[in-house]
C-alpha cells in the first residue's frame, strides 16, 4: 500500500529480465496518458526521422568502435552519412554486413541467432541490452510494444528493439575483448 501511496510503479521481470507485469497506481504519473497519446499518434514522417537518427547513431558507434580498434572506419562513416529518412536505402544492412565481416576477422561471418561463435556471446549481450531498454521504457510510461520502426504483433518490445540499436556496438566491443 505504501508503494501505491508514493505513486510507485512496480515492474516485475521474467527469467530473461524482460518486464512481464506492471503494478501501477491508478492516480500515478501525471504525464503518462499524455506520453502514451503522443507515442500512439506519432506521425509517419516523425517515425522515419527518428529511425534515420537511430540508424545514423548506430553506424556512427560502429565506426567509433572500429577507430578504437585501429580499424579503418571510412566506409562506415560514409554509410552513416548516406542514411535517408526511414533508411529506405538500407544503409543499416550495408553497414552491418561490412562491420561484422571486418570486426571479428572471420570469413563470411554473419549475424544469426544460431550461428557460429561469437554469435552466442552477441546474442547474450543483446538480450541484456534489450531487457535494460524495455525496463527503462516501461518505467517512463511508454508503451514498449509500440515501436518506431520495429513492428510485430507477437513482439511486446518493439520500442525496446528500436531504442537499443545505437547501443549494440557497445556490446560488440565487450564481445570483441573476450
């Protein structure tokens, strides 16, 4: 009862540390409804601009990771500059193919859920990142299922999948150092 009186949201998480329930006072965060309304009513042009910023930041962080490892990042920087609204020219995929092929020095390496190592380590790190993003989104009153770019009726964390994108290279850096 004291949590409710203090307008505290209680988030419980599953074994993967993803939010599975939310206990929230009925008279709680004064901006939650407004925040959700803005999220649900976001225009398509706004979503495309946000996705452009997200992809540009992700590729920029991949380039920074290359630079920190003494690798040539010019191609990644070029991909980042060429991202259009909504990434309709698919610079994210082009950058990812180049990035992963040259990051680990493994010939024909590709990101795959069940692929060869270090995919297992990347998957584990990304799962942690996704859980952290999902918890943060829920705690701020946003709807984690309503994404900017990702959308899937079976995915309760589309927005978390969007938000985590620019941070993936930080997981990659940890895996690289293992």
